[in-house]
């Protein structure tokens, strides 16, 4: 989770919403990323999607069976679907996202009939630090800092 938090901090410094992700396979970090939506002008460049793309390219495969994904915020519906399609085995995330989350909040994608693969889910890892980073980021934008 430490690498995901580092990626979130770097994303925030670039002006991106500070969300980070890290994918681990067999105890080795395969890929890590922060949000890149602004840098790439790509609304799908959430940290989870970017890290999945990088890991698949690095490994030369479309499935990430056996992999662990660490992310600082509860994944949205798009990211939950990508996690399912990639066949990621375990998802660890920090802060819940009551407005946009799709794992334990909102549509609970992994429990829905349209979900083809559901990872094991572990929430609350570094939750306070993840949530505080997001609160600070948005407070600074509201205050014009």
C-alpha cells in the first residue's frame, strides 16, 4: 500500500486527483501508477486502469490471475469492471468512496449478476491517510490555494 500512497502523492503534485495504485504478482511489484486523466486528456486513465494496462503490457498477457491490486480509494464502476475483466485475485483499498465507489458503496459491482469475476476484497488499508490526502487536495482547490 505504501507504493500506492506514493503514487497518489505524486499524482496530487501533478494536479491530478491523488489516487494511486500498485499491482503485485508473486510478491513483486509489476506496475504502479497514479491518476493520469489530466495529463493524458483521457477520462479512463484512472490509477487502476493505468496500472492494469502497464502490468498487462509488462507481462505480455491480458489476465492478471493471482495478482494483488492496492489502491488508495474504493474503485469506481469502470475500474471495478476492469479489475474483474483482468481477473485480479485480491483487491486492497484505502478510503471508501460513498459517492463514486462501486465495491462496497454504490452498485457493489462484484456482487452484481453482470460481474464475471470477483476478487477477494480487503478495505480500510491506510484509510485515514488516503482520505486525508483527498480532503486536502479538494480543500486547496476550493480555497484557491
